């Protein structure tokens, strides 16, 4: 693995942070590159050395966030009783609240929300296929349903200031998930 120069890492973090703050304050559409660089206290030329445009910055930030989350999920052993390590998702969302609010709820919602939903649905598809098979509902429909529900719950939890621990959220979501998924099996 190639180590990235600390200056590059720092610059990208400043730009990402500036974008997230601005989206939460003013919405994605109205933000300019100048707004981002002013907030990050960097020059426009520096921005363009790292990103093509603000959408590239947003999508790269999301991709990096997803990759970090996937690595954490993959490090947790999943079992039939715990098909998706939800506590990892809730802990990661809490630690990266601004990124998650931007992705799941921000004004850049169309691009970001669809990618988040598809990411969760892809992960869910792999983890629930054995649970609901054989099923009266196609796997892709069940995984999109699960992803939509999880995204909605994450948004609510973050907006409310995380009133329950990630462990309690995991317990509640898994209870709802198991109860709902049982009815999908064709042999149930």
C-alpha cells in the first residue's frame, strides 16, 4: 500500500470538511468552488490539483467514507442471527455525523442518497440472501426495502441527536428486520 503525502491528506480533509459544513449550512446547489476554498483557507488552484469540480469532491468523499465503513463491516463476523453488523454502521454514522447527514439528507441528496441506498442494498443483498431464501419477494426488492428503512432510521437518529446508543439502535432494527423478513420466506 502506497502512503499518501501528509500534505495531500491534510488538504483533502480540509476541502472535504469545508464542503460538508457548507452543504449543511446552505445546501449543495448554491455552493461554489470559491466558497469551498475560502472555507478551507486554500487557493482555487489547490482545489483543482485534487478535484475536477465540487461533485467530484462530494463523490470522492462518499466513496472514501463507504470504503472505510466496508472495512469496518468486513472486520466484524456476521452470523445468521446478526446478518448485518448494524452497530458498526451506527457507530460509524455517529463518528461521521456530518458526512452521513450530507449523504442521507443534505441538499446534494439526489446523487448522495441514491449512492448510499445502493451501497446499503448491495451489502444487504449479500447478507440476507440466505435468510429469505426461498422467498416470495425477489432479493433485489427485499434489499432495497431494507436499505430504504435503514437510511430513514439513520437520518432520524442523527437528526434527533442520537437519543439511543448504537447498541440499542442495532437491537431495535434487528428486531424489526427479523420480524419482517420471516414473512418473506415462501416456506413460512
